[in-house]
C-alpha cells in the first residue's frame, strides 16, 4: 500500500531563507580559508615526507588539510 509522504513546511519564510543563503554565500566567498587551492598540500609548511605540518609538528585533521587553516602560507613556487 502506498503511503503518501507529508510535505515539509519550512520554519523560515522564503524571504528570510534567501537572505540566509545570500549571507552564507557572501561569507564563503569573502573568507580566504575557503578557497580550494589554499590547502595543506600546497602550503609551504607541509612536509610530504613526514605527512605533517612543519609549523605545528603535527598532522592536521582532515577538514584542515582540505580547507586550509589561518597559518596557511603560499609558497612562491608554481605547482605545475
């Protein structure tokens, strides 16, 4: 027997929802830690041999490796 799903009613009015989405996108774009090319693998502190950050002497969590951290320093080398 088919059971029809109940619709989900949004708790936030559409105007507020669009404002929230717009604010989130603006914060994402203006935050330099979210740029995809600023990550541990192209930071000058990353050690490929030891697989850790030389600045802090530890292996960062996965989300930091992918999205970067505030101590990111771009090496002046072109990676390609």
